[in-house]
C-alpha cells in the first residue's frame, strides 16, 4: 500500500505537471495567434484528484477547444453562429462568417495540437528524480508490506 508520504509526493508532482501543462498550452495558442476572446485559455484548468490510494490529474477546457486542438477536416459547413461571433470580435462584418465557413468546408481547420504538452510534460515527469524517488519508495513499501505479512 502507498503510504501518505508517497501519496503527497505524487500529488505534488501532478500539481506541478498540471500547472506546467496549462502554462505551455496557453503560450502555444498565444504564439499561434489563436486567441479571439480569450475564453478558451481562460477555461484551461487542472485539478489533482485524490481518491483513496489513487492520485489523478484532470486537465479541462471549453468544449470547442477540441476543434482548436485537433482541427477540422474539410467536407461540411461548420455552425455559422460561432463564426458570426468570431467575425464580430475580430472586427469583421458578420457576413464574413459565410466566407470563413466556406473556406472551412473546403480546406478544414489546421490543428494546433495544444494538448501535446500533456504527453511531453508527462514523459519529462516520468524521467524526473522526484518521480523516480516516489515510485521507488512506493515499491519499497509494497515489498516491506509483503514481507511483513509472511
């Protein structure tokens, strides 16, 4: 069983991972000029969940973030209402939304892949000394527990 010290170390590491990942995602979208209202980056959030011996990290964002992250394949018209709001925010006439929708139908939307930071930051965490020590301590504790039950 994982003791409280290891549990807290893992929770702290996941807290750092969440903070770093959200920071990286925001900066990527800013660098690609993918901010209209700022609502998407304001929606980025993370929470470390602790349930019994499990420690988990959840990273969340607004539903439409999936389209910004993964893009959209060509072939069909996107919903026009969000494009009208986008056009207004950008200072274009609402009618520009139809031209944008036509281009999206024809060419799609290129993915930004902002969630890739989750995977790369997780790999960095797995290779960190803090993670290695926490895992080794957990293994040592399990071995001790096993030996004490004999």
